[in-house]
C-alpha cells in the first residue's frame, strides 16, 4: 500500500486576500493576523473592499471579513493564525 504524500507549497508563491469594508473591527483584527503571517512567510497580501465591488458584496456581505488563499475561500469572520499558516504550507 502506498501512502500519498502532500507536497508542501512555498508560502512565498501564495496570495492572501482580505475582503472587508472600512470601519469593520473584525476586518481590522483579521488584517493584523494576516499581515503578521504573510510578512513572516513572504506571501503576498491584497485587500478588497466589498463596497467597491458589487459581485463581492453580493457573495460575501454576511461573512466579512472573508479570507481567500490563492483565490479560494479560506475563512470568514475570524482568522486563526495557525490555520492560515497551515494553509500557506508553513
């Protein structure tokens, strides 16, 4: 029986996206965690405002802040540092 081994990815090749809006205290907390983790691991960070994008608003307005890793939804409301590190391959 062979075991499948998951290859670790390089965190520096990943992008973490925070979808939120101005004045959102949960977004501020999520940003702090994301900036810490991406800064330490070398991953890219971007932020999108749901108030500036109707499609994002329709999809995520009840879940903000939403965290995406490489374009796929990772988390919403709160960002767990350990879970984010794992998702980035650390």
